[in-house]
C-alpha cells in the first residue's frame, strides 16, 4: 500500500476520484471523504478520445467538458479546485497519489467489468473506499428467493418497491480543503448544448419544473411531441449532476402531497 504525506501540508491527503457523480449536493462519496477531516484532492480522469475529438464524439461526451468546467468553478467557490488528468485511470491515480501525498481514494462503485478490473488493480496499491452506488439498492438486495436476478420487470418492480427506502440526503459542505499546487490538464473550449446548461443548479431546476407540473400528466404527456411532457433531466443523470436520491425524494414528496 502507498503511504505518503505532502511536505508542508499539515494533514494527510486523500483523493476524491470523481467518475459519474459530478456534484456537490447529496454526494455520499464526498461526505465520507470529508468525514475523515483530511486534505482532499478532487480529480477527474478524462478519456484521451474525448479530449481530442470534441467534434465527432457523442452528445453525452460533448456535454462532459462544460460539466467539468462548471464543476471546477463550483469547487473554487468552496475553496477547492478540480484536477483533471488524461489517460489510464490506474496510472494517473497512483501518479497523483505520489504527487500530493494521498493515502486513500474515495470514489464511486461501478459494476462494469472494466471498472471492477481497475478497482482491483488500484486496491493492490492504495486503499479504496466506495461511496456512491450505481443504483438506489445494491444489486444483491433485489433478487428472487433463489438468489438469482429477476428477468421480468413486473416482479422486479414489486420486489424493489417492497424494500425500505432511506430518503435522507447527504449534506452539502460550506467549504472544502484547499488543493495543493499540482498539475491539471487545461480543458478545451466546450461546444455547448444550448438546451442543457451544464450546471448542477440547472439540473435541480429541471427536476423542480418537472415536479411542479408535467409529472402529474406524465403517462400521457410523454407521448405528446407538441408538449414538454417529460423531465429533460437524462443528461444530468448521466454525469451525476443530479442524484438518484434527489429525484426519488422529490417524487415521494409529490406523491404524499398530491
């Protein structure tokens, strides 16, 4: 295991490896990292193809660049900043740990085989803590009596709804630890998707707008192309500007108050 302490820094440093939950509000991983009361370096490892092919990549990947720029501004308002690196996540995380004196990585869990392989490789060299999960419940919590996953949606839905749900949201920090002077890749000028402002605040406003009206007629409105009958929050879910808990919390509140 790696173990470092940055010279001149009073605290041991940890790394907040941000993957798909690019937000401050209701972030389990961030809350866990801050609970240790150590220094914290937020980092995003960018795929080289996204950086070099802004005009030919998919819309979801084009959306990422303005999201990262906006998130860096938000972090700076709290006293921190975003470090961006490009390349192999294992190599870049270990390199960053050596540069800033990190003893532990806080990140999000993912069930993709490539992610699991990366976690295994990292776990051999530095301590990993997983905060945010891919779903509201762990995969093992919603299974048939024989322990196998459901293959039909209706029984899966019944089993999911029968589980107790904790709707408590994680608090947002008022400030964050300062980040040491270490290298960060400069992001290109983003090609904006005008219909989707790349800000966490805008994601919350989209959710509120949906809850305030279209949610009540969604079963019909979603099929009417001449009306705004859907939420328009899918891009924000993709990069985690909005949490699953926030949406579920809002939906439950609406159901109880209707």
